[in-house]
C-alpha cells in the first residue's frame, strides 16, 4: 500500500510542479521583459538548496515522526503556493514579492526529498530499493514530459495562472494521499542526537567522513562533480543550438522533449534490467555514454544532435538512480537524510561554475568547440577511471 501511495503521489506532485515551473518562468519573462530577472529568480531559489541542505537533512534524521514532518512541510508549501498563485491570478506584478514567497515555497518543499529518502530506507527492504528508485524516476520523468507538453500547447490560449492553480490542487491531493501512509514513529537515543547536532552546518565534513569510511565512493563523487559542472548549462547548450546553430527557436522545445524522452527511456531501462546489471556497471556505462553524447551534440548534423540529446538523457538516470541506491544502502539509517542531503548539496554547489563559466567560453570559442572539447575531457577522465578500476564492485548491493 505504501509503495502505491508514494509512486502515485510522486507522479501527481511532479506533474503539477512541472506545469507551474514552466508557467512561472514564462510569466516572469513576460512581465519583466529582461531575461536577467529569470536568472536572478533562479539564483535566489538555488541558494537555500545548498545552504540549508544539511540543516534540513539533520532535522529529518532527528524527527521521531516522519509522517507528521512530511505533512507539516507540505502544508507550509501549500500555503506559499496559495500566495504565489493568488498573486499571479490577480496580476500583482512585483518581482521581489514573487521571489520572497517563492523562496518560502522552496525552503518548505526542500524537506520533501530527504523525508522521502528516509521513508524509502525505513519502509522497504534493500532488495526492493533498485526497482523502487527506478519507478520513482520513471514517474517523475513521465510527469514532467506530459506536463511540459500540456503547458507548451496550451499556454497561448489559457491564462498561465490556471496552471499554478492546478498545481496547488494536485499538491493538496498529494498531501491527502500521504495521510494514508503507514509509518511507525521511531525512537532516538541521546548519542545519536549529540553526534548529528555536532555536524549540523558542516556538510563538507559530513561528506568527507562518508568518503573516508567508504573510500570506493570517492571516484563516483569526484566524477559526479566534474559531470555536474559540464552538464549544468544544459539549457544554454540547447538555446545556442536552436538560435545560433540551426537558426530555429522552435527547436528549443524539440530538444527539451528529446532530452526528457531519453531520461524516461533510461529510467525504464534501469527498472527492466536491474537484475542483470550491477550498480557499478550502470555507473561505468553512464560515464562512457555522456562523452559520446556530447560529441554527437557538438556536430552540425541535425539528426546526430537529436541522437546525442536522447543519449544524454538516457545516461543521466543510470548514474542518478545508482547514486541514490548507494547512499540509501551504504549509510546508516539514522544518518541517511543528513548525509545524502549534504552529498547532493556539495554537488549542486558546483553548478554556478558551469552556469557562469561555460556561457563565457561559448562566446569566445563557439558552442561546437566547447561541446567537443568537453567530450574529449570527459572521455579521457572516464578512460583513466575505468582502466584503473576505480568504479568498484563494492558499490553493488550486498
């Protein structure tokens, strides 16, 4: 029962969130004209994801009643969603007003993923986690694909505030479904509380301890750091391809659809063949596919670019799902939210390097040169890592 509730709610929340995210970014662009406002808005929401990650993860690990914390955070999220939705429908065009309430929404909703991570570990056996994580990835990607298509097709004839209102309604439905979750409150001991509080704000220290205790995780983490920098400006790559390579802005929607379709295929592939391949093999495969995808996208042949985008989307869930399973199975249950949130916060902290640096490099050298250069760099690093057998079988489920 819990499995069905989590999967259905994940689809519902992702579907609504996909609609409102596109609608809100479109509205900001439309209301305030300059694209700089979109950048400022995105940056303001990016900051708490990094700065508050370990604090939120620690709170999740310290709570005795995960279900109550989940419902509380979702309730506050719905409150902030209501204010943003009302502001949009009433056309209250004040940029910083939207940023403030969106920031509240971002902080409240940031509790959802660490709580979900902890719930998966508490509620399901290790053997179930592989297929369950793949199913969750499939649900999220399917929802984003469908919601993106709906908004793209309907945004010209429907008030964009309607999409936010639909998201709010779907969110309240998801909150209601979670009422049926069966989760037993846990008992915390004093030593656990002291240890966790001591590392409350030190995400670097938490991840460092993780890598020191599990040295086979280090290559996966550092490879992910590099990939994260190169993949962060994905939207910049697609925009440059559409505008300056193929001179057709309509292709931007095509590129995004192809990427999400590839992501969906990768998630489905993981779910179907997880009994045949091991986690370290998925990570190795993803590490090889990404530079191949970049080399195809860097070509000037449209069909090769299409194939490269699908391949890039396909590779990412192979890496992401594997990493999620590793963290869920290699970390103690009473620390899984703190450590995993810290892990992803450090990865996300590298994104501004790619977001700020790569557009500048593209303006100097051109998109094709940067993509092909990135492909060569990633291929060399991957070759060294794989030939030295740094992606260890210790990563696999026991």
